[in-house]
């Protein structure tokens, strides 16, 4: 019960963080090159005040979220990655973690609204599922579990934020925002993919090793395995076209969106449409 209360409290806090991020966004045009000096002086204090509170509230939600995950781990006496409910909670946590790191490094808050919305939506979906602590199925009783799942979800968190950047880029492109601002979004989105790709690779390779331990084969073309490979290949293509073919802007943003949709299908669609060895996740 305590764990569920912590989860619900963190959900509420994320929601209020999103409200403050949204209010700040109202005072701050996305394209700063279009911001007039008079508007900047009139709204500068307000936007930074709302932005500061939004960041503090979001971090507080993340800390409670982390405590809830640790508490569930202690209660279950196992890593809390055993079913779809726990996977969604970890997915939301990884998105929040990556966003906090990005905000601290790049001093940007315009992503806060979309990130908060995604985290709240993920939490909301999780709340519809069975949250009871269940024993591990035999296939999950392996020391590879923590490495495999943690690597994948860190990668998923990174590409989720990169996806949001690509969406904002396409919106900004349609509204003819400044080229320098759009280029900044494009570069940051790419850097995130470059950072997250090794985590996806570690997740894929450790999953193959784990499969050999659990089922006696490194690869069985299970739907989850197949779509994990498809997702990985999409991001290989992304990096290839970016680095060797010089793709920039809209084309690479659309490919990034396709990659994220593949992540969502790997994570959700396979569980409900293509049941297999990983149906419990």
C-alpha cells in the first residue's frame, strides 16, 4: 500500500510540474529569436520563476518515484521489472531521469511540458494494470535480468526525449522558426540517439545471452526479439544516414519518429498483438 501511495503521489507531482512548465512556455516563445526585448523584460521574471518551480517539482516527483521503485524492489526481494506494470513504471522513470540530465546540462526547459505529459500518460496507463507483486516466472530468474532490462530502459528513455525534440523540430520548421534554433534541436536530437544507441545495443546482446541461458538458444525469432532487432536496425540506419550520408533536418526527424514508433510497438504492441516468450513483459 505504501508503494502504491508513493507512486500516486509522484504521479500527481509530475502533473503539477507539467502545469508549471506549461505556464512558463506561455511566457516564452519557443523560437527565442522572435522574442522582442520588451516582452523579454516584462515576462523574464515570471517565466524563470515558473520554470524554477517546475524544475524543483519535477525533480521532487522523480525522487519519490525512485523511492517507490526501491521500496517495491525491497518488498518483492527482486528487481521490479517482472511484468508490464513494473516495466511502465521503469519506462516513466527513465524518461524523467534523462530529461533532468538534459535540463541540467543544456539549461533548457521547453521540453518539460511534453516530457511531463509523456510521464503522466505512462503512469496513467500503468494504473490500469495489476500492480500486485508477483513472483518471477522461471525465465526471469537470472542475473542477466538487471543488466538487460536497465540497459534497454535507459536507451528507451533517451530515444523518447529525442523523439520529442524531433516533433518540436517539425513544428518549428512548419512555423518557419530561425534556422539556428532548428539546427540546435536537430543536433541535440542526434546527440541523444548517439548516446542512447549503445544502451540499446547492450540490451539486445545481453538479451541474446540471457535467451541462451533460459531457453538454450541465442535467438529464436520470438516476436519481441524480432522487433527489438528491427528497432535497433532503424537506429543503425539513422546513424548511418546522419554520419555517412549527411542527412539533416526533416528527413532525419521523420526517421527518428519511425524509430520511436518501433520502440512503442516493441514495448506494447508485441505484448497484445504478437504473443510469444516475452508475453509476461
